[in-house]
C-alpha cells in the first residue's frame, strides 16, 4: 500500500491528551444541550492478522476529527475501509485486528463508555410484534440504569421518538416480512432511536441508508442531521453512494480509497471536486489547500 499522504504528516493542531477541550464554548450555544464530544484521531493504522500470522494493512495512517453538532461522512468504494475506521474509532475492532495511532475524546485518551457513544449497525433486529412506542419504551426500561425512575425512562424514550420524527407512527406495529408494518426508513429510525436513549454524545452509524430508496434515505439522514444540529451530538456515519440531497446534509467528509485517506474537509468544497480533482488529490497529496482545510477544521477543536 502507498505511503501516507503528507497532509497527514502536516496535521498541526493536536489537542493535548492532558488538556480537555471546551466543548460547550466551541458549540457557541447553538445547541440545546451541547452533549456532543470532539473526537480526533491521528495516524490510525489497522492491520488484520490471519490464522497463519500474515498481516494485511487495512487502514494506513488515517487522521481526522469529528465535531459536536456535525455529521462527518466516511465515504469510499466498497472495501475502502469505512466500517473498519468506524469500528476503530468506536473501540469495536475485532480480535484479529491490530490498531495503532491516537484516538482522543475531548482531547483525552480514554475509552468510550456507555452513554458517551452509541453504534448503530447495518442490521435491524427489532421485535416485529410490538408497536414503535412499545419497543422503544421497553428498550428504555432495559437499557437505562435501574436507579432512574420509570417515568424518567419513559420520558427519555418519548423524547428520542420525537427526535427521530417517529411520533406519527408511534402506535404502529413494527412488523416484518409476514405482517407488514412500518417502512424500511422508519425501521432504521427506530434502530437509531433505541441507541439515542442513553443520550450519547457520539453516534456512529454504519450505512444508515443502505437498502432504502433515495426519498427514505434522505428522510433518515435529515433527522440525523437535525438531531446533531439541535442537540450537539457528534455523528460519524459510513455512507455508500449518497444522493446529492443526502450529501448536502453532511458537514464534513472523510474520503477513503484502498485504506488511505484521500480527502478530509468540509463537504461544500468536496462537492466542487470533479473526478479529475479527486484523482489529482490521490496522486498529488501535497496539495496546500487540503492542508489548510484540514488545519481549519481541526483548529477549533484545539482552541478550547
Ligand atoms: N478481519 C479481516 N481480515 C482480513 N481482511 C479484512 C478483515 N476485515 C476487513 N477486511 C478487509 O479490509 C478491507 C476494508 O473492509 P471494510 O469492511 O472496512 O470496508 P468498507 O469500506 O466498509 O466496505 P463496504 O462498503 O463493502 O462495507 C476490505 O478489503 C476487507 O476485505
């Protein structure tokens, strides 16, 4: 695999592991709760080891950050390393994988714990016979701490239902293959809703729009983007081939190709890039503009 891009080596504003970032001041009162966290990662490499002890490089020195109130999209062709990066950042790397590099949460090296982060996988495992409200209330009772009053758990569940725009279908049966229930997009939102119960500051989503038509995909991502904006939640989502409308909902883009990062920066600029530009980014990775964009995006996370 090719060497890491010089963009990565010139990544300057590193939050010190001993200096926590001031999330509240950075989100400037724009959000209701400011529950999001700064997640930064530097020189993250991952190697898979097979049963014969052979090593395969899956991620090659990936550097980036995700900010409160924003949605960072991880994009790239199938096999480029999106899920592996998501797993690495969320601390879910399999035992057959070795990861190196720094991952900082609010400027500190610490493990993600319950309530700090949530991960929504591609699979929907929902109880088909329950209504949306029943399933989410049930999940709240099981998930939330025993010390929390039942009324508070249910209020938390109702808030999550509202945040994911599921109010209109709260009394509908989830359903499945045999008995038709809510739509595929609504099922995705129920899965996300269940992960929101603990009010995580950081939400990892693996292909939240897979299997959905473009309208349903937009609906799911629009709710996620609104949630990020209004609550300050930090969202990192692996997304495959989003429509233009969905792409416009993202704040930042981390573009991977064969385990290497070929673009990191705000989406408006990325949307301007043609295939030719992207190819030149891959081949001329000393692009000064990218360095500037990267520094711009990371500067605020080190200023707190
Ligand atoms: N445990 C493993 N052992 C060996 N190779 C692996 C392992 N896990 C993933 N890989 C390889 O690493 C590469 C990246 O996989 P990953 O699932 O992260 O890609 P992806 O971009 O999420 O793909 P997709 O969009 O198809 O889900 C692929 O080539 C995959 O085959």
